[in-house]
C-alpha cells in the first residue's frame, strides 16, 4: 500500500524544465534529436504541399503558417546541435579512478 502511494506521489510531482540545452549531447539525445528533426522536416513538407493544394486562401495561409512554425523549430534544433561535442566533452568532469 505504501509503495502505491509513493508511486502516485512521484507521478504527480512536476519535473524540472531545463531552461537551456546542455552543452554535451549523448548518443540517446542525438538519436532523439535526429527523430525530431525528421518529424519537423516532414511536417514542414506536408504543410507546404497541402497549402499549395488548398483552394481556400485563408486555410492555405493557416497551413503555411503551421509549416513556417515547423521550419523555425527545425532551424532551432539545428542551431542547438552546432556545438563542438568533442570539445565540450573534454570540459565534463571525469570521475577519479581509484587505485
């Protein structure tokens, strides 16, 4: 019973939001970012296609704005990835080996 209450409390507590991206990208982070870039690119292409196909100019404009939003997200992710990950890894404190 106590374990269930602890699980419920842990699930309801808000998680901290990272205000700035980390300077080091792990392999798992890189895989997630690759997926996210693919999704943003696909959404941007779909919006461009369907805005061109739409006969209602107001709807076409709304779809185009959504496509521009996805393009901004794509470009923002690319800017965050322009760090020199190898150089940044050298700055990460390494655990002292015990002899």
